[in-house]
C-alpha cells in the first residue's frame, strides 16, 4: 500500500523478513583488552569448561538446538594467539582458541574470528607506527591457512578501530584481504571494520563506510566483503550503562541500509548489546533488532553481546543458565534477540547483492589458484543480474522463560567517543503488491 508511493518518491522502504544470520558473541579469550590494544594474557578467561571458565561450547550447542541461532563471534586477542610476540601462532594458545572454534563449527553455525585489538598492539596502531601491514597480513595468512577450506569460518579483520588515519587503515585492511585470498581455498566472508569503534552511528557521517567499501578482492570484486558494524544504545554508545536512550532506527540503521542498498553492499551488526534488566532497553533493543530484520537485504545478520565467560554482575550478560540439564535463556535474549528472528515473517527474497544460504558459491579469484567446490555457505554477491535468491532459515525452536545467570568482568567494547572498556576487562511472503513494489524498487535502484 504505502510501498508503491515510496518507490515513486525514490525512497525505498524495504520489508525483508529476517536476517540470514543471527547469534551471539562468546566472550572470554579477549578479556582485559584495552582500547589501546594492550591485552594482558593473565586476564583471559577462555569460554570453555575444559579450560576452567564459561561453558561456551554448551552455550553454543543450546543456542543452535533450542533457539535456531546460526552464527557465533569468538573474540580473541592477538597477543594471546601469538603468546605476546608478533609472529607465528603459538601452538598451545591457538590450540586452545581452536577448541572453541571447533566447538562452534560442530554446531553447524558460522563462526567469526574477531581479533579484539582496536587496530593496535600495545598502544601502536597497525600500519601507523605499530605493527606493520605486513605483520598484520601475516597474522591473517596464518589464520586463513588454518581454516582455508572451511567456509563457515568468517574473518573479522579487527575489533573496533578508533582514532586512526582512515586512508592508512583502509590500506592495512586491503593488505589483510589480499593475504587471506591468497591463503584460503574457499572464498570466506571477511568483515571490514571502520572508524569510531566500528560505529554504525558514524558509518555515514565520518565517511568510514564509504572508505572501507573500497577494499577489494584481488580480482577487484567485493564478493564476500562485508562491512562490520557495532552499536550500543546507552547514553554514550559504549555499552557501559544499564539504561538505553536510543533505538538507533531512524537515525542510524535506516539511513545506513539505504546507503548499502544504493551501493549494493552488505553489512553485519557483529556486536550489539544493552543493559539486560532495564525496561528502556527492552523497548529500544527490540526496536533496533526488528529494524535490522526488516532490512535483511542489506543486513546479513546481528550478533548480540554477550555470552561466554560472563556472569550476572556484568550489565550486558546474556549467558544462558544451566539448570539441571536444561539451558535457560535470559529474558532479554528471548524477547529482543531470539523471538524477533524466529517469529519474523520470512519476507520476500533478497536481491542478488544480498546473501544466498545453500547456493553454489562464487568462483575463487583465479589469482589464488583455488578450484575447490564449495557448498552450503553464504555468498555475498555483487553481480547485478537481477536474479533473486530464496533465503533459508534454520528454526529449530524457541527459547522460553528467562533468568539471570550467575561473576565477572568482561571487556566491554565500545563505540564512539571516549569510553573505557570494563577493566578486567521463509513462508511465502504475504503480499503480491509488496513483491511488485520490491522488484520495482530493485529495478529503479
Ligand atoms: C570519528 O573518528 C574521527 C577520526 O578519528 C574523529 O575525528 C571523530 O571525532 C570521531 N567521531 C566520533 C563521534 O567519535
């Protein structure tokens, strides 16, 4: 009804049903990382029962089986992976991180490697006085080599860069992407983080979105290069306060979606969280994630912050609690993360610059020499054939009943400004009219 007129006005209000991916952060391997990129090893709490901390493996298994989640983000510090020396991966430490990765992959979900260093190593900015672009690229060569053949591993180049020279940072990311494409045997999804702590709120205003969008594959395409967004809802967008004051819809996620649509690109909201007991946060977090789902042609997914080695004294604690043999989700997780996704109408298929779960993948750029057949993976395509794909969604159940889990300290990420992280730190779509409008919209774009 309203759609056709909006299309005529050139304002496309997408009503895509739900994102292809949704899930949870599993924090712990990054605990203690400061925004200076200083990451002590003795504050790390690997989110694995076998290593003495949160039961990340059990949590992920529950989130997939009971809630239908299909992506997890696994933060880790660079220092941990290489045992405090820039260079080769440390066998023991990387081995421990890989235990979490394998537990994630075993669930059938996509698993994001997040290097939680704020574009830094002990105060020095990558490619800007700190580690060189070559050293940064070498880290990614090693990681891409280890997961070369598994398309379910997603590479997030860096957590929350800030106070950087944007042009130089784009070059650092370009170096890392080139290294990854050379080392991998299947075309992985790579997440490109921007300025201002990857803030979705400054994606347009600071120009970091357009800048990072210039990063390309060796064949000059941007296939499977996804822009990485973070966003919180408290007063300074840091995630450090219990109450919410913004839902980020009209001022952030709608305009960013319009930009992405116009430029035929995708983004993922890989970190977003709220004070889990505040009434204002139930309202704002549900509103935000509803908007993300409604723009699923350009938003690949959302990943909530956080479960893992967190406990109930952390205001953003979304870890489920194990009661007997039953995992119980928190109310905030159920209402504003799970149910919004599970109950969302599947909506119309995304245009082909969106994502296709379960379709054949794009060819590996020939310069990498790869030729492996890949399947069952998300492909972000930038071709413009106009074909549409059918999104599929894993829905295995809904979580019910909430409770708080029980001591901790997490590195709470942040967004814009001066914040200090915590120290220790489907269904056919209903309306044919809508379908016509969307097709029209795609054509007009
Ligand atoms: C975003 O980053 C730029 C460059 O570092 C900085 O000048 C600007 O103040 C930042 N904006 C916000 C809202 O933090």
